[in-house]
C-alpha cells in the first residue's frame, strides 16, 4: 500500500517518490496532511527567480 501512496503523492504534489516515501514515514498515511506537507516541500525546493 505504501508504494501506491508514494506514487499517488509524488504525482499529485510534484515531488519524487523518494520524498513521498520519506513524508509517509514521518507523517503517516493521512492524505490531507501528506498533500499539505508535500506541497510545502515542493515550494521550498523550487528555485526562485533572481
């Protein structure tokens, strides 16, 4: 089940599957919390325009 969740989260939030798996390990399987944190992670990692 975790592989499916990681794939879904990666696709939905635009992060890697490895990042998604790490979030699942840290947060658990609550979809709303995972999506929120994944989107925050993506925003933090996004390079800013100079």
